[in-house]
């Protein structure tokens, strides 16, 4: 067994668990959601999900009942009943005079009738108005915009016909497994109070939040998605994800693993987790900004990767980080400046990659075993300053 095969065993074992379901935690500890068993039928039968609280908002046009609760923060959608295929869920900005602020755990779980969710508070919806002497059904004028800032754990889990969601301009937190296996779900579109599109703005995105969904992008060539943390496996196994352009405080392990159509990634984040882009075999261009730490096997076996950069902020390139990226043709220039700490380049970090040149400048730099071994195109090696290299580093 040759060295490359030996050092591939760990990644092979890792691949067996990529995108697999993990334990599920609670995003809304103050909301006790007991899921009502939902119909899993793919037909047009009535389906009920989430928790019935005794409070119901009726949308007669769509044949939808939304269950909700109210507290000092506002209205939380806790469940619903649908009655027909290709249903649009229309969540107004307010119910009973209070802003709708969240969608609870399991609220729409396994609702295969749902096609579209509009929760950016369109100005006109239909409902019942009560007045002295009776009531009437007709258009209700509601202030535009949306106050929804939380989508709970498993909120849309298994909604296999859901295509997209139109949301407001609040910072949106997305719970664990919120859109897991929603394979037709392509995107969340953000709108301001005037119903004009705006850049995506997230808070924390949970474990496997969009895993195995049909998401096509996270940000795009002109829009930068912003978020706080990206949870483990958040986009893992999204087979149609083609482009990511985002800023995050951290990126969890397996976050974009096995996204086999991802072609370009622009990442502004100090921390990239282990296996974050493992087996993204179509990835060609990678741009890193403000990155300090690249985890183990983060870009391993990205066999189409041609170009990337090493930001001056870099302090750690993990074991096997770019292992096997045979088409990588960028120079690896490590200029450890701008207040960055000591730099470590891990075991086999660039082994079997196509890099043509390595330049190590200034600061405390340590290069581990096989870091640049078996790089057949490596012709240029430059070092300056306090650089420690293993005899087996290939440098």
C-alpha cells in the first residue's frame, strides 16, 4: 500500500459520516413544542404539523390554519394545517396586533403540501375583520416588512415540495435541521419593509440546517451573505450549491462537505472547520479573507481547485488541508505579518497538490512532515526568517 493510500484512509472513514444526521438540540428553550403527527402522503390530503395552542389564524384563500402562541416578545407560529397541494403559506407581519417574531420547532415539519412561504408581510392579505354588528371577510391592509428573526429546529424538515421562502430584513437565526432534506428548496430571499430585495442577513445557522437541501447559493457574485456562526454540516451534501460568498465568525466542521457542484467560494472568516469543503470536487476558485485557521482536511480532494490565496492573517493550516488538490496552480506565499501569531503548516497539508512555488517569510513558521511532499510541480522554494521545517516536509 503506497503512502498516498495510507494517508487517505482517514478521509475515507470521514466520508462515511459526512452529512449523516446528528443529535438534535433545542433552538427555542422557552417554547415547548410537541409535534402533532403529520401526514407523510405526497397527495393533496389534509396535513397537520407542530403544536396546536388554541390560537388559530385563518387564511381561507389558501385553506391554511396557522397555530400560534403569544408572549411578551410577540407571536410565534407553532404549527399549521394545510388542505391542498402547492400551498402558499402567507404569514402576515402581525396577528392580533402583535408582531410575528418566530417560527417554532417542528412547526411545518413534513408538510409536503407547502410550495412557497411568504413571511415578509405583504401589504394585503385576506382574512376576517370583526366589527360592531358582525364580521366580514376580505382584504386586510397590513404594514409591510417582517419581524421574524428565528426559524426553529426542524421547522421545515421533510418539506420536500418547498421551493423557497420570502423573509424580512431582521437578522435571521436558523435552527438545527431546519430545512434538512428539503431537496427542492433553493433559497431564502430577504426583503426590506418596502418589499425590495436586500443582501442575506443571518445570525446563527444551526447544525445541518440546510443539509441535503436544494440550495443553489449562499450569497452570490454580487450579494455577500453575512452570519455569525455556521454550524457543523450546515450545507453538507447540497448537490446543487454552485456559489458561496459570505462573511461568518466561524465555519463548523463538514459545513460544505460533498457539495459536488460548488464552483466558486469567497470566504471571509477567521476559522474554517475540519472537512469544511471536503470532496467539493467541482470547486475551482477559492478566495480567503481574514482567515487565521484552516482545519484538517478542510479542502482535501478538491480535485478541480485551480487558484487560492493565503491571507496574511493565517496562523494554522491543518493536516491534509489541501491534500490531493492536483490542479492547484497558485503560489503559496506565507507572509506572517499584521499581528498574526506563529504559523503552523500541518502534516501533508499540501501533499500531492499541484502548487508550483512556496515562499515562507518572517515570523515563527513551523512546517510538519510531508507538508509539501509529492508535489510534482513544485519548482520554487524560498524561506526567510525563523522557519523550522521537518526533514520529511518536502520543502
